[in-house]
C-alpha cells in the first residue's frame, strides 16, 4: 500500500491526541490519529472529572462546549475537611475564577462525535505501531490496520500515547532523564448511582486516611478512599467501602447518601516528568510526558495545556515561524513543574503517612495545623484558588 502523507501524525486517541487533532483542524492543518485500542475502549475509560476555567474556555473556543455548557457543573470552590469540621474555599470570591465538573469520558465523547462529523482519519485498533526517523525532517509511522500494513509519512509525530506508549520510549536514553516519585498510598475509587451529598468537592483528612467526595452528574457520585497500594479490591466489599466513607467524610448535621456501586478500582499514585517533551520531529503531550497524583485535579488539564501550546506552535510553524516550536518543551515543562509542585502539596497535606499511622502521629498533627492555616488565611486560600482553577499560560 502506498504511504499516506500528513503534516502531523498523532499516536494515541485519548483526550490529548483527539484534542490536538481537532485544534489543528481548526487551524487548517491536517493530521491522522493512530490508536491501538478500540473506539469503544477509548470511550469507556473513566478518568478525571474537573476542568480548570482555562480548559473550559479552550474547549468552548474550539466548538466543543455545547454539551459541556449544559451538563457541566460549574463550582465556585471546594471544601477542605479535618478534625470533623468542613471549611469552604470560595475561588470565585477570592480570585473570580471557577472550575467545572465534567468527566474526561464526556470530553472524549464530544471529541469523537466532532471528529466523526468532520470525517477525520482515525485508525482505531491499529497493531504493531512503530515510529521511524524521528531525528530527521521526514519521520514516519508504520502500523497494521485491518490486516494491511500502513505507512504515514509526516512532518511531525506527536506522542499522545500515555505513560506506557511507544513514543517516549523511542527517545534515546542518552537524551532523556526521567523524574519519578511513587507514593506509599493509592486511591480506591467508586462510581455510585446516587445523587451527590455535596454541592462541591470535599477533600477530607481523617485519622484513618484521606477521603474525597466528587460527582459525575446530578445522579452519579464519585468517591475515593486512601488505601495501601498493595491492597486488593476484592478485600473491599460495598459495605466496607461505604462504612469507611461514612467515617472519614462524616461531620455533624450532614448525611452521606449511599447507592449502588457500579464501578470500583484501586489506582496507585505517582508523580512523573520526562526531562524533555521534544526530540527531533517528535513531540510529547499529556501522560506520555508527565503524570501527577490526582489530588489537585491536574492530569487532564495538564494535557489540555500541552495541546494548547503545541497546537499554537505548529500553527506558527506552518506560517514560517518556528520560535514557539523550538521553545515548546521548555515552556510546557516550566508550567508542568509548577503543577507538580501544587499536586504534591495537596497530596502531602491530605494523605496519612503509613509510618505515621503507627507512630506518635506527629505528621498528622502537622497536617491539621497546615489545613488550619490554609482555611483561615486569605493569602493561603488565594494561592490554592489560583493553582486549583488553573495557572494562566
């Protein structure tokens, strides 16, 4: 089969890959997306659910905001809970910005529908995907689709294929340093068919460990518990999960409503950053280049930030200006390290150290002191609000 040609070949049809392809289309630049999973799998993945204000604005500007505007739940703040008391941090009052609860799954649905309507070329269930000649001006992608060998000849290859993808692994080890931190705890997350018992997200520090109450819609709740990363979900019956949530989230005069649990899983937590997001004609976006713990709700938003910057840089390139493309890795990573700092700060403040659980609880008392300062200092709350709602580019 003769090679196909495209300005940009994108590996990965998750939110980063699909959004970059759509942003390039909006700028009049063609791309082809290659994905090793089925479209059904891509649509079914349950991930993050909080969009920064800037992410909402970007999606809307690209014509992807119709359903988001109707179904997204705009929140003016969050609750921080400790010592059996709940305190509200009002982002809108503090800095005039908000966040919107709208699941990553819904963002992907909107993107898939938009691409199908526009007739975009997306190869799902591609196998034997490989990238070639990345250090040249004529990189290519090969893969097998529907039993036939395909070759894409491109100007650029973008790795939007996640942490375990092939793109970052294609960068020579001598050109790449990986910064990685694994946390000694994990999140047990559930989806439950019950209306949320809160109007805004609750982040709770409890002596037994962290808990969080989020939501996916007015009818579906998303809740989390801190657990040991080596734990088995089989050890957690629905009854045990609800009991732990009732204990860790409970405050006087408030009731946590329970419902049928439709999904539950345990996810380890890590921080990870690659030292570069560019190598030759290859660029990385999203989880291919960095991962944050979910506490600060930055994973999807970080991917959208990468896409925003790379789409602008590629658009400028095709107008004969390579300045932004040359700085893409530097500028994206500068923002990412600030995001990493915030996510680690939130994580360390709200999760019990396994060693501290068996010791004199010094760390726990220190965390309570930190939360007491944050919830009673307008300066600390503004800092939290600015970073949670999204650092401006």
